[in-house]
């Protein structure tokens, strides 16, 4: 399935990034040891010089694991070996975290796919997607990661609750109140360019609708916990410009958004047919979108928008509607 290919691509991308980090670490370490070796040579300590020089060459070739601290006599070289070990452990931890996040996203996408396929009556495909979902949910390492993540998020929510309680208990300041800074989220929403079908008749049209949401946190201090991203695709009736329909509704759960990080989300693809030519006109044509981002722990709306301006004016009403629901504006 295309989803599985995307999943593997994301996993390989995370592992390739970690491998590049390790290579950079070894290159920097080799350069540092080379300078250390030259200093030892100039001081006349040829034994320690040869040891640092050998370690430098092994690092440069990526043979770090062939060196054990027991074989190192120079305390400075041995201490540097320990620092390399610590840096590698951090790289491994980040890689594991990224892989687990990809797996978690894959599970949510599979859950959404199963529901969508069941709604459309494609039971065979739904069964295949469900098998893949069940298989992933049996991953013990992933389950342990999710439990740890849920515990961390629960602790964040509890801390946020305690902060609100302390703030509520504080006396009202007599001086001017400094307002909270607005959320520093940069959000870009666009419709993906997909190929179109020919429809069922010579002048019928088919649209493939998929929305892409890029979220970039420009926060300098704050890290966001769990976020809910609600995305709506809206279509306009070809027979009446005042009638509209929720063509697509999808909610994403983002487990965390650290400061300075960016995430890219894509909705599922919705097929839409209409005819706005000649006499046999029917259907709805894609018109615009609405999006709202809510911080799960506090319920605060961090960002919301609608496009074009007609959607922006009534976006609060749109956020309460369900998929396929029609309305006027």
C-alpha cells in the first residue's frame, strides 16, 4: 500500500539522518584527536601520541566500536572516548524517538483509513488495513513508548493545571497587567496538486481533494504538548452559490510540538464529482478550507483560519459541522 511505502520512507529518512550525525561526530572527533596527537608529539610523549593517532584514524574510518576504554592508557583520550559514547547514545535516542513517532503517526493514519474504507463499503481493503493496524499495535517497543509518552503528557497536563490553580489563587496585581504573548505558530494550508479523472460523462468533472497543513513553531521558550488539528474542506453547490457542503473533515492528533520544530500533515484524498456546464448540472465544486488548532491540555485555541474570506467570516459555525453536512452562508 502507498501508506506502507510512505511509512518505510519516513523510517529510512530518520535512520539516514542519524547515520549522517554519527559520521559528522566521528569526523569532528578524529580532527580533535589529531590535534591532541600533534600536541603530544611536540611534547615528546610518543607513546600517548601513537595512541591518540591510532584512535583518530579508527574514528575517521567509522571503526569506533573497535576501540574499548580498557585499551586506552591516556586519561584524556579515555575521557574523550566516554564523551563520544554519550553523544552516540543521544543520537540513538533521538533516532528511536523519531522512529516511534513515525510508527504512532502510521497507526493513526491506519485507524483513519479503516474507518474511511468501512464507510465507503470497501470491506476487503478495510480488512487488510485492519490486519496491518493490529500487527503494528502488537509492537511491544512501540507500546512501551506510547505508555511513556502518555505518562509524560499526563504529567504536563497536571503541571499546567497546577500552574492555573496557583495563578487563580494569586491576588490581583495593583499595577498594569502584562498580557500573555500570543501563540507563535506559523501555519500554511494548501491544496495538493493531484491528477484529475474524467468523470462519468463527456463533460462531468472529477476532483481529487487533499489538503496539506504545515505547522512551524516559532516559540523561543514554550514547547507544546498534545495538539488537535481540525481540518475542513468545503465545496460550493454548482446550482446555488449560497449552498455549501463539508467535503472533507479530518482531525489530527500531534503528540508534541517542540519549539523551533516543523510538522507536515496531509489529509486523506477525497474524490468529488460535479458538472457545472450546459444543462445537466449537479454536485459541489471545491471552494475552500478551514482549520483550527487546539492545545489539548488547556483547551486553548492556538490558531484558526478560513479561506477564502467568505469562509473566514463563518468559520466558527463550520467547526461544529460534520462531514457531508450541507449548509448556507
